[in-house]
C-alpha cells in the first residue's frame, strides 16, 4: 500500500501537473471538461502570461433563458461551473470599477476563441 502511494506521488510529480481548480490557466478547460457549462481564466491584458490571472473577479452570466449565475475567479484567475446554461449568454466581468462585457457569447468554452495569440485573452482592461 505504501509503495503504491509512493508510486502515485512520483507519477504526479513526474507529470508535473496539479489536476484541480488552479490547473492550466488560460487554456480551453471545456476541451477536457465536458461537465463544465462554462470555464475560463480572467487576465489583466489581452496578451498576458498564463501566470498573470486575476483573482477575485466577479463573472456574471445572464443566459438566454434569463438565468443568472455569479462566479468569482480563484487565486490563478480561473472560473468554472457545472450549472446548466442556455446559450448565447451575456458575460460581465467586474473587479472594483473595472468592467468588461461580452453581450452574446455563443458558448462557455471561452478559451476556444480567447487565446493570447488569437482573439486575445479574456481580460479586464
Ligand atoms: C488537457 C486536459 C485538461 C485541461 C485543458 C483542463 N483540465 Fe482540469 N482536469 C483534467 C484532468 C485529467 C483532471 C483530473 C480528473 C478529473 O477529476 O476530472 C482535472 C481535474 C480538474 C478539477 C477537479 C475535478 C473537477 O472536475 O472538479 C477541476 C476543478 C479542474 N480540472 C478545472 C480546470 C479548469 C478551470 C481548467 C481551465 C482553466 C482545466 N481544468 C483545464 C484535465 C484538464
Ligand atoms: C466563438 C468565440 C468566442 C467565445 C466562445 C467567447 N468569446 Fe468573448 N469575445 C469574442 C469576440 C470575437 C469578442 C469581441 C467582439 C464582441 O464583443 O463580440 C469577444 C469579446 C469579449 C469580451 C469583451 C472584450 C472587450 O474588448 O471589452 C469579454 C469580457 C469576453 N469576450 C469574455 C468571454 C468569456 C468570459 C467567454 C466564455 C464564457 C467568452 N468571451 C466566449 C469571441 C468569443
């Protein structure tokens, strides 16, 4: 048993990946997580580094069925939910007096479009 635990700890270390709420900021979470209705990362700029995600940003979703969902970004800037949503949806980001809005997001796979090299990250100006 102890050897098994040691082996899995080593495997985790070798992969260098921490699977959980703080994983892979800026990447297309829904590409791997079908269970999430929306997921992404909020940054301070369109071309920000993956390590620069903003914590404490309020992400407010109002979907096509007028359902409202409010999330807060975690310490690496990630947010995600499994609550069912009807697309398109209006997405508003807010931190203090800073706000940004996408009036009609077609899906919750934010980083399928918002990448540093493409459309630009999801960010708060
Ligand atoms: C390349 C595939 C991949 C990407 C991209 C990915 N994850 Fe994961 N994630 C996994 C795997 C594998 C696990 C561990 C197995 C599991 O619990 O589903 C995991 C586990 C998790 C968990 C804990 C289990 C759960 O489902 O609640 C959370 C939370 C999570 N990831 C959030 C995210 C977020 C947020 C993003 C995007 C910023 C993201 N992941 C991007 C593969 C990925
Ligand atoms: C199909 C591609 C696509 C998806 C998916 C998408 N966006 Fe967007 N987003 C865009 C485009 C294109 C713009 C700029 C034009 C516009 O507002 O429609 C934009 C604009 C924005 C803006 C405003 C940027 C500014 O300059 O003020 C925010 C904030 C935003 N998106 C957040 C999100 C979030 C959060 C998600 C995931 C829930 C998301 N987007 C999903 C393509 C996408």
